C-alpha cells in the first residue's frame, strides 16, 4: 500500500512539474503584436537659450502587452521628418515609461541632426522596447513635433593667426588662431609658445602679414619677426591701430581639492571659443579650491555666499571628491562644477603610461555632446584601448578594426606617430572612434 501511495505521489509531482514547465513556456512566449502608444507634452516648440535648465518636452508611453511579465529597456529615437529614422539620434532611457528633456538637451539633438538654428523643423519621435540584447519587443507610433532651436555655439573665429618658429606648427602653419572680441578691431589669441619668433598673418598666407620693426609694439606690413620666450600668453592684436601686446596669461584651479594643493602649480583651464569661457575636465579630491590667474595670488576668485557668483578674493569653494567639468565665465563672473560620471582616456603599451595607466585623459568636445578627443598625441608601436575612470570595468576595443567599438573588444593596433583621436559616444548604442595620423 505504501508503495502504491509513493508511486502515485511521484506521478503527481512529475505531472505538476510538467504542467509548470508548460505554463512557463506559455508565459514566456513574446506577443509579436505588442505596441505602445507614445504621446508628447508639446506639438510645437521654440527653444530659447535663456530657458536652459528647464524642461522643454515630456514623452510618455503606455506599457505594452508582451504576453508575459517582461521588463524591457526602452530607446527613444529622434530624426528629421521624412528620414525614416535612418540617421536617428538615440537615447536609452531604461525601463521607465517616460522621458523628459531639458531645453539644452533637445537643442543638442537638433545640432546633432545638423538642423540649422532659428529654423522650424519637424522631428519624428518614436519609442522601441527591447528584450534582452537585440529583440525588438514593441514599437510605438511616430509622433511629429515642430521644433525651432537656437545657436548654442559661438563663432568667434577670425581669419587672423600667429605663425612662426615659436608656434606649434612652425613657419608653415596652420597658424594658431586669433578670436573675435566685443570690439570688431581687436582680436585675442590664447597660446603656449616656445622660444623663437612669430608674426601675425591673415588666412594662413603670406599675402598679408605683420611684424614689428623696432620692437616697439607697433606693426608694419612685412615687418621684422617678433622674438618671444617660452610661456603661455594672451596675444592681443588691434587691427584698427596696428598695435599688439603679449602678456603672460593663464587661469587655473588651486586648493586642497586640487592635484598640487594650495602651493600649485594650478590645474590649468583652457579657453573655449565656442562659449567664450574657460573650462577643464578635472578630478578633484574632497576639500576647497579657488580660481586664480597666472599661478599667483595677486588675482584670485572665490565664492562668498556659495551662490555660484565669483568674488575677488572671496571665500574658498567647497568641493566633494569626483570628476568635474569646471567652467569659469569671466563675462559675468560666474562658475560651475558639473559632475562627470565617466572620464575617458587611452590605455595600452602604445600610450605614455602603458597598460597600468594612469590613462592619457581625453578632452571633452564642448560643442558636440558625447564626443571626446585628443590632438597631436604621441603614440608608439603597440596597442591601445579606450576606458573610463582609469578602470577596466568599462573599456572599449575594436573587434573588426572597422571604427566601431565593443565593450571589452579587441586591442587597437597602433604604429608609432602623432595622432588626432576622436571618441564618439553621442550614440551610446553605437560608439565609434577615428584615429588620424598627422
């Protein structure tokens, strides 16, 4: 009798298991007709620079019926109407059913799509739900939104430049650029020069060039070469009066939060002509900092009141440890410290510090979101990869040597030389890079 009960109990368990498997199989069959309904908070938008930091557009979509309790990842696509999303900008938004964009984020998408500022353009927007890595589980309707963007990038370029043995490209150029200022006759260049000579010329050509015969600060057409010593300078050129000046000029960060503490040398900021501001990507420790000019206390800025406005000789600025985009705006005496999650660099035996690092840190392209670059970097025979935050947790190589990057992909072979390198992460689902030998 016990044997019979035992056998019956075993049969029941097997049947239950088979039923359970059958139910699981049924529950995990993806509904091939799953859809989601996308709606937008606006159908027409005029973006204004003064509204940066404010929400511009909110997108919401319904939860699809996948046929089972799935948790997909959603991707929002933006493209100019009529392109059928062939060149779409993609934004991965996780498993949420909504996505909001700030004014500057939507304007950046327009710029990435090469839409002219101040031009009304219809954007097509759609959402896809992705199960696993590749399977598209649901696709929304396409929502059309009319958007007018603004010019977020200043064009301060001029046709004047510095040429000479003291410049980075020597007497053959291309020349180190002068930028426009608020005075149409006055141009400024922020340059690091070597011991040598310079002249001012137009359009990278010797047709119009100025030197200084007599070394008296006045310029003459075809005049004598101007002798300079190594240093970092602001060179001011007044075309109206044909005069010029050269003065030592740097801006940097100093303090216990910086690499070299309160004694310096300061962590340098670089001039950004696309915004007429001074900027740098830096790693700071917990502590305090100030801005100062020329590594000297005669001219320094702090923040009395912790309000984002700068005060001459003001209070130290408190900083938490992290990676930051630091911006100094000398036009309105404001500053910002924007945390950066990932600091990208080059690692490998072709790079200066080998596979152990620290990595050769790349620069952020302030005019293009998600683009990092290095110009004229010297590499040796060997290999390299891109990685974030000096750590192997996130690293990119190139499995097919095709310019497309894969997380953990193959090492990128390098032959010795000087290179311009671009890492393009604007489309997080399709990271790319380019390496150009100089």
